[in-house]
């Protein structure tokens, strides 16, 4: 298998190592194209950043200016009944006030 | 010209032809090989600042192979027309004939298997390195290599002895004799 590997390497070397036609592009051309692509990418990134910033700003502004609904009053607690003796509220007890009558003086005195 | 451009120009001068050789072995067409190499070189230029002084060859090779495979997936780029038999080549010298036979046989090997063969036998990569380039497991590389060699052998037909040292010697003896 090793000999076959060596033979394959030799054959591939013959095919891949051919001179071929002269290169149709140069390092300067590739660099020029690369710089242009870099420029376009930077511009796209800047535009993208601005768009994101605008979206965030608008969202925050909308959230801040939204009308706040009045708070609903808290619901009263539920009344619970228990089996034990219940204390009568003070306002339900009746008190009797003693009344004194003064004797009116008579004319005989 | 910036330092990056100078470094890139030096790298380009040293490696562009070898890279195009890889692309040519993959696609069997000089024009397409040039397109693929140009794409790879442009991507390499863009990635240059983060690649620094290492990994440029591996990166460029990866771009070439992946660009080739991506193009092959697009139906409209499939312009290889495999003929039934290897070409009849009686008017060229022995080396050129052998080269053309191998080229013709290689175009008949499925693209992914061809990529494995090129990485293993032209770029001289190990199974693990080839797996890294192709983004697959070493086991897949091994199986694809075996299938690729088998396809190459089948395609070479009566000339399959070219793949053995004895066959190469026989060929040389026949053409020189």
C-alpha cells in the first residue's frame, strides 16, 4: 500500500505541478478587491449599527410615553365566620344612662 | 502599500501557483481553477490580520477545497461530461499522455473523494489534517480515500497499472522504447 501511495503522490505531483497558463490576476488586484470588500462590510456594519440604535431608541421612547392606567383599589378582605363566641362590637352595645328627677318645690314650704 | 499588502504580495508570489495546482487537480479546468484560486486569495487577504504568520496555507487550502465542493453542489456548475473510455492519446509524448490519462480518470472520481485524494496525495496531508480541512471524521477520510482510489483504478481501466510502481516503469519503458 505504501508503494501505491508513493506512486499516487508522484502521479498527482505530475498533474498538479504543471505550469499551466499564466495567472490572470495579481496580488495587487486581489488586495484592491479585498480593500473594497472590507469597505463595504464596514459601511454595512455601520448602517446596521445605526438601524439597531434607532430601533432601540424608538422602543424605549414608546415604552416611556405609554399612558399609565390608574391603580385599582385593593379588594376588601373576605369576612370569615368562626364557631366560637364572637365579641360584640362596641358600637352595638347599649348603655343605660341613669336619670335623676328633681322634686319640684311646693308652695307649702 | 501597507505592510499587510507587502506580506500578502510575498505570500501570493510564493504560493499562488501551488494553490492553483490544487484547484486544477480538483476541477480539471484551468479557468475554473483560476476562479477558485482568486476566491481563496481574496478570502485569505480579508482574513490576513487574524491569521498573522501561521495557518495561511491551511486556511487557503481549506477555502479552495470548500469553494470547489460548494460549486459542485450547484447544478448549473456541473459541466463535467464523463466519457466512457479514457481518451485516445497517440500523438503526445509519454509523460503528457500519462498525465492526461490521470487527469481524465480523476474527473470521473466523485468530487468529495477527489478532494480527499488531492489533499492526501498532492498536499501530502495526514488523515487527520484532511479531515480537518473537509470538516469530517478521520474514518470518513479513510473510507473516501479507499473508494476514491478504487474509482480511479476502475476509471483507468487497462492503464490501472499506472498506480503501481511496476506499472509506471512499464509505461516508461513502453513509451521510451
